[in-house]
């Protein structure tokens, strides 16, 4: 996601840390998580209306610096400003997929491995679900 799409004060919240962070700092590609990833793709996207917000279900495919590939189902809730910029991002990670990712990343982080990462958006379907997601959608925050 390009930072040009983000409102000046855009925040990001996720179901792991449960705190708001400036979104621009998350998307700048620095920090320990990014050094542990070789590649990050978003596939199997589905878009839906979420009571005044855009809801995107997708599968995050991460390849760690040690070569492990981990699929994590994610639901993102996007809130927009009146002029169409993203004002808030809320990420809900499927718990089992998140546990697999954290395990793979902890091995890559503790090894001290450095790598350059790439982030790409795959041309995945917006109408189907992959077998990794089991056809499930994650719940709204607070439900």
C-alpha cells in the first residue's frame, strides 16, 4: 500500500499488539519483522461493505529469511476521510495462522538473519476463498 493513500494522521491497530500506531511508520519497511521476511504477498482478496467501512479479507503469504512460507488469514477494516484517504486500519489475524507466523518469525529473528524483503500484491481472486482460509471470515472488532 502506498503511503500516498494514507491520511496524514492515519493509524493502524492490530489484534496482536492492540495499540494504535502511526500507519506510515508500519509501512516504511523497517523494523525487526521486515528484516525477518524475504517476501510478503497478499492473495485471495475479498472486498465487502462493513457498515461504513471497507472490509478486506485476504491471505497473507509470508516467506521468512530462512525460507519458511506461512499463510495467515487476515481481515482488515478500512475507514476513510471525506476526501477518500485511509484514516484508520484495523487488522484482525486468524489465531492459528498468526501462531504459525509468529513461530516462523521467532526463528528468523533469533537467528539474526538479515534479508531484504519485497512486498507485492498478488492478482488473487476477489470472489473465491483458498483452502488455507477454510472459507471463514473473521469477525468485526468487538464482536
